[in-house]
C-alpha cells in the first residue's frame, strides 16, 4: 500500500481512487484495537486527473458516510506503517533513566511507584514458552505469532501479541544514548529469557546498563525499592555473554523453557503432561469418582504442586492436547479455561 506522511496526518492509497487519512493524536505507539476504536479517519476520493503523490486532504472534501474493510493481516500491516511513521518523530521527553521490566503488569506497578520524570518499558511476551527462532526479525515474529495463535488460548485477538512485541522493540530502539538503562528481573525462565533478548536488542547502544536482580521470585511480586535488591552495572563482556546466549536461543524452535541449575534449559513440549494426568487422577480419588473439574480450578490446583509455576496458558494448552489425544474427556467449549471442564476418560473394560 502506497503511503506518505504530512504530519500529523498519514495518507494511505487504499484503492484505485481512494485515499484514507489517519491523524496521529499522540506520539505513542498504537495497537490494532486503538486504531479502530479511537483512531481519527477520513476518506477521500481522488479526482480523475489527480495523482496520489500530489494529493493534500486540506484541498479536498472528505466523503460522507464512507467506510472501508480490511482483514486482520492487512490491518496489522496498516498499524505497523502508522507506528513506523510515529517512530520517525517520537522523542523520549525529559526522562533521566529508562526502566525495563519483563512484564506489562509489573511495568504498570513500577510506573505508579516511581517519581517523575520516569520512563518505563514493559516487555509484553512470556519468552519461556513459544518458539524464539529469529525473534528479532519479521519472519521469526510471524513464526512465533502463528504458534501462539494456534496453541495458546489467552483471549487475545489475532496479531495483538505481535503488534505489542513490535511496539516494544520500537521503544527500545528509541532510547536516547545518554540515558542509563535499568533492567529488572527475577530468577525464572520468563524473565531470564527476556533479559537476554533485551540485551540483544540493546547490542548497538552504548548506554550504561544496570541489572536489578529481584531474587528467586518474579519482579512483579516485589515492592519497587532498589535498596532491597542486588544491583549491578553490567560490563561490556557480561553484556556480550548474554547477547551470545540469546543468539543460541534464537536458533532453536523449542516451545518450553525452564530455569534450572541457574541456566535456561529447553524441555519437551509434553514436560508437564505426566503431572497433569497424575494430579487429575489424585483429584478423582479424593472425589471418590470421576466428576468433571472446571479447567481453571484444575490449573489452580496444578500450580500449588509446582515449585516454579509455568505460564498458565501453556498448562491449559497441554490440557487441551490431552483432551484431543483421548486422555481427558471434555464438557463445554474450550474458548477459555473457565468455559469448559475435564476429567480422565474411563478406560474400556
């Protein structure tokens, strides 16, 4: 799609004689939901002799009662174009340092705690699950997004995760070279994978990077007080080691990783299946029968039996796999973990 920017407006040559005009409302990256729900759009029709390159909306009259339709893939590409243009003019105003947290919810908590001026980036993906192959490239992001959409039932619309990931990568690219960068992380697979990816994305930046280790737990479970934690300025050598570890991870197509023996280890996709089946069997014994158990409640029970609980949506994915493979019976519609129940399938006599 041919485009051009006349800030704060972006022009899209949508059809043979149609121009869509989008107005940038704030210098913040947008999502698919925001561009449709809150975006300011107008439609124009080119005159027969008028070219797109010469078009200017202020010299034309917008169409009345117009509309346009796009599929999810086209809409994702449109949002990416808008964010690319925003990136050309965005600035990190008045920030003195940057904080990066491997969780969007933890980032929200940190924003509420820090005194202004503050700049906090929340990494939106749990990299302990799903393929990491070439994740810094478009093809790797598409590969991961396809796996997530086919297997992880987190309620997100198509392309939302990929859209958020791209926006986060843009935010990291935008960090000015004079700002100190603080990365918060705990000793768990999600955040340890995340920090390696973050340091890879920062590989060409000379900013000082400070690592804040929050201990065995996830960063979100802690109060945001730097004095409580192990704070370490990373040397160029240490950063390089983490970058190289990410490069190794990005060559694999494993979909489940654990933090074991102080390192990231890939495990088989069915790693939790035996625990899932044995836990269900134990619950049936406690029931004195084989009644259906609501899947969300079953996952809560599973989590109490784990020293380092994994992503709950990965557990739900494995429960559905056991349904599809005939180990479990299903009641309800598995559109979320709260919409269906499961039990062990009775063995034939």
